[in-house]
């Protein structure tokens, strides 16, 4: 118990410090929004993104991790990615159709209500650079939106570091 209290103290002291220049953590300004009314998303990580828009490098791997807590039993999750470029919807992308696609779930199906699960997805970013808004949605076995997050992304040339 003392270890948990010490850890919490360290996290609180780090989060209350202001770093001169670029802030290293913005607890009140998430880089993503939950885009469904399920309110099950607890945390989202995209590479080491800490601010919006997330900057990802072209032709390099990107990893998205979504921690969520389902309200109902889920026996299947079907991912779907929508990309909006200049407010226009590009064709829906089925991530499983990509050769470099990789996904994992830290639990086995069925997913039980009230438990925490982390879904991880990795993919190589396209060679094309530019700004997009990504909507990552996962449907359950009944085609209901189970998890949905939206975030702005800028794909940059890896040579521009």
C-alpha cells in the first residue's frame, strides 16, 4: 500500500510542475476525443504523442493503444478506420486488409463488463504526408459501436527531423 501511495505522490508532483518552454504533459488537454456515447474509453496512446495534432512519420510504424472498460459482454470486435482530409471522408479502411497490420488484445473473448482491456494496433504510416483526422471505431458482435476515438494526425517526412 505504501508503494502505491509513493507512486501516486510522484505522479501528482510531476503533474503539478510547470516546465518552461514546451509542456511535457497536458492532463486537461487530451489529444483525442471519444466519439461515441458509450463513454468506455479510459486512455489512448499513439506512439509518444502528448499534444494535438499527433505527429507521425511517413513510412514508419505507428502504434495505437486504447484502454477501455466495456459496459456489456463483447464476444467480437471489428475495427474500422475513417480518415477525413480537409473535411472530406476518404474511403473506409479495413485495417485487417493491410499486410503490415498487427493487432492484439490483452484479454480473451468474451470481454466482460467492468474489466479493463487494452487494444493495440500497429501499422506503417503511408508515404504521403499531410494532415488528417482519424476516427478509430470498433464494432461489437451486434454491429454496435463499442469503442470510438477521434484524433488529428499530421504525417511528416522522416527526413524533416
